[in-house]
């Protein structure tokens, strides 16, 4: 299926942006947005398969609000940041936890092929307040994550402003704003994605994003 967004020059992600997710991960609350990246090879659309790599058996889901930049943003103030947004989408920051944590930095474990499902894209004009959206992850019909973007440590506007102070955001760039609690690796026992699963991200007002899971 065609991607619901143009391929971005940058995919910028925010880690540990919900207090309860930081707590379940055993990590400190960030004092400023924690930035990492995914690469364009990760992008897939609704209905496309998340492919489990042979190098990991701990592939996890992360339901997130995605933000697509509409106009060039450099050194923007928080008050002006949302004016640079083209639209919002459901996204899934799929993560190979054993690779992510084993490497000591997150790039490879977050950037394996098919590890960034996105869509659909809803124009910013149809989203009055990105901090009042419910985010859910549903695995095989069971709700695993359910929280509000009101619970973010750093708002969408704060994230855009922070990034833009030193990294110019270009039209089409994609920002993933962090995941709420309920991820698989923090559960007891852990729950990881397996071939035959279906993972769905739902965000109020933005629709849903469903992807089957298959082996490589």
C-alpha cells in the first residue's frame, strides 16, 4: 500500500516522554526531550506487514502520536511551533529491545526494516489540540496501551521548538512524540510481537493504523 506521507528527510523520535513509561522502563524522567532517530527504511503504511528480523526475538510495539512538519522550522518559539505542523498521524515505534538495549544506543534496534508504521495523515486544522488525544495500542484485540497526550512530559509545541533550536525541520519531516506505558518488554511476563499477530494503534480523531506481523 502507498505510504500515507511523503518520505521524510528526517524521522526524529522522543524517548521517555510519559512519566509512567519512564517508570516502567526503570529510567529517570528526562530533564529535556530525549531525541533519537529512525531511518526511512523503517516506513510502512496501514496494512503492510511488520517483518520480524532474524537477529531479534524481542520485537516490541510503541503506540505514538506522529507529527508531520508542513513548513520549514528553525529556532521557533513554543508559541509559534504548531503553526509549522502539516498534520498528525498514528504511528508505531517498533523496537527490537534486545538489539536496542544490547547496543547501548538505540539507532539500530529502532531502525530495522518495517519498524515505523504510519498513517493515516489528518490535517492539523482538524486537530484543535494535540494534547487532548487518546492513544491506544491494541494487540490481537486486547488493549495494551491507553493514555492521553495530556500526560506527555513535553508537549508537541515544546518538542518542535526544542528540536528546531539546532536542527532545522523541513517540510515532510516526521516526529514521533513518545509512547505511553504498557509496552511489551515492561510487562510481567514480557509480551513481544510474534508472527500472526496484528497490532493496531488508535488515536482519537486520527483513526487507526493496523499492521500484521510476519516472520522474515
